[in-house]
């Protein structure tokens, strides 16, 4: 079975996409390197890679991130990058990293979404990321009341630590 591929980009389109990634990543405080890969990753559109030092951390953005960005019902590029910055904060923020050392992958996803929501300027991106954290807690079997309470408490804690 043939795998779907992104449409070819001109050099100007490629530069424009890389510039947009750089601007968004800088706005959210991402430290390290970034790359745009014009392939489908099947990981959602962006990925954080932790290096031995923060300056070596890598934000990789894939073709589907730009396709999803064009869909008003899906995550924007800004929301995806904010979520990945959330992963970096979890790994690199001195106080937060100590508190979350050894948490599960699912818990890290919830906290990265919540942190992404906190750092987002755009209300719809903030809402989408908060909804993602909510859905992940509900899928874990939490009641709606417990989910709401946990996320509010985590928001206040993380906001105070930032």
C-alpha cells in the first residue's frame, strides 16, 4: 500500500514555514534547535527531543502540522508548538522538573498540554490544549468533577511555579 506524501514545496514556501516555526517557538520561549521535516510523522505534527543540554534540545515540526493548522476544528501550529514547549518546561524548569520526575508518559502529556495552555496567548489555542488535557484525564477514568478539580489545582500550581 502506498503511503501518502505531502505536496512538494517551493524553496520560498519552505523558508516561510521554517521562519514561522522559528517565530512561534521563540514567542513561547523554546530554547534549542528546531527543524522542519517535510514528511508525515504520524506523531501529531510536532515533537520535542531532549538533548544533554537545553541548547541542544530539538523541536521537530512535520508536514502534517501545517495541514492541521489549516483546519479550524484541529490544533493550530501555535498550539502544537506550545504543547511541545510544555514538554521542554517539564524537562528543563528547575522546580517543575523536580516535581514531575518519574511521572508516566500519559501524565506528562496532560501536563504538557496544560503548560501549553498556560503559555498560549490565543484563547482558542488555550481552550483546545486545556480540552486535550481534560480528555486525557477523562480517558484515564477520572470523573468529570475530579478532572475539573485536578486541572484547576495543577493550573494554579504550574502558573505559580512559572
